[in-house]
């Protein structure tokens, strides 16, 4: 009897923990205050962004029409006009930069992530790439001016593409390397166990699995290159004409771009050109915003589509092999 009474007394003395969350508890109060502060800081940081976007929509949106996408820039006292050649020039130069930077960046990422991740040359390459991410864009223009413009004797779209490629390579390389490092080692070991060579493992397993991250890095690099002005002032200059001559794309001549058009027209004393500068700014911001949204969407999606394509490809190959054996 005495043991039972002692046991009951012991259970009464044990404090039952409270499982309900009290808003006035010290930890809950601190958490609420810090969360509120984070939201306030985020809203304050969004004020400049949304103010710029609203101003662009108000001042640049009123000139949005089919005319601005198809006509050439106006002269000093001309009314109307557009910047179709600047859009085409931007697309061409960013395309050239992509053709130069994406293969080099992915190949460098494969070497850094798979073949020699801990070597001295890999450490040097990573250091140089991280340094290039903070390189002032005007220095890339100076390099391309010395390497392309002085050699060819012309300001041209390829010179602008080389300058933009210098800015894109480190972003593509570093993001692709990190994406390849995220591929599970079990998948690589399974491929090696099936008899795949290191090259086959990279081509068939690593790159398809890391493709969303690689595409994210490429999109971010393209978005940065599309908005650069300083490198193009040294390499492509500007032009009031289309890139086409006689129905063919003439690359070896000064080339218009949206960023340089904005730079030139923003300082003009003519209202028509100032309005076109606002409209071109809106178009450029919209293009960069779309590229960033695409990169985020691709980066957050899983590898379901890639996996299904691989499975379908393997199934088709198996059926072909089965038919051949028959």
C-alpha cells in the first residue's frame, strides 16, 4: 500500500509538458518578431524593383506596338520608328556568345566534377572562374577589342559575341559543375558496374541527370549577357541598319543592340528617342525576366521527363535488338 501511494505521489510530482504553442512564450515571441522583420525587409527590398517596373510599364508601355519591333531607329527629328534591328542584333550576339561559352563551360565542368576534381589545375580553374564572375564587364570588352576588333579591323557582331562569352563562361561552368556534383554516386557506380566507360557514364548518366541545373546556369548567363552595355561599346558599337545585306546575314559590320540603343537614346534631347529608350528598356527587362523565370522553373523541376526519355530510348533499343536476334 505504501509503495502504491509513493508511486501515485511520484506521478503527481512529474510536470506534464504543454504541447500547445503559446504566442507569448519567449521562443514563440522571438520567432514571430524575427519573421515579421524578415517580411518587412523583403518588402522594403522589393520597393525599388517594383517602382522601376511600374515606371517602365507606364512610360515604355505606351509606345508598345508592332511598329517598334519591325522598324529602324529614327533620326533626330523623325517621328515614330522602332528598334527591330537592335532586337535582332541582341539575339545574334547572345547566340554567338552561347555557342562559344556553353560547350566550353560544360566541358570544363565535366573535367572539374568527374575526371579531376581535386587536382591543382582544377583548383586554379575554379579560382579563375570565380574571379571572372566579378570581372567588370568593360574589361571583357577591352579584351575582345584587342583580340577581335584590332585583328579584323572591324566592329562586328562576332566581336560582341566574344566579349559576352567571356562573361557567360564562368557562370555556365560553375553552375554546371555544382549540378554534376549533385548526381548520386550510386547511379555512377551502377553504370560502372554495368561495364560503362567513364565517358559513357558522363554522357549517359551524369549530364542527363544534371541537365536541369545546367540549363538553369545557361539561362542565367544568357540573362546577364543580354543586358550588358559596356562590352558592346568596344566591340559592336551601334548601327541604324539591319544586319541583312542582299538577303544574307552580314555579321562583320557594326551591330545594334538593345542595351546600347538605350544608352544612346536616353541622353538625346528629342522626346521621340527618349520614349523609344523607355520602350526598349521595358522590352529588355521583360526578356531578362522571362529568361530568369524559365531558369527557375527548369531548376526546380525534377528529372521526370529526362528519365522517361531515357527509358523510352532504352525500350526502343531493346525492341530493335530483339527484332534483330529473331
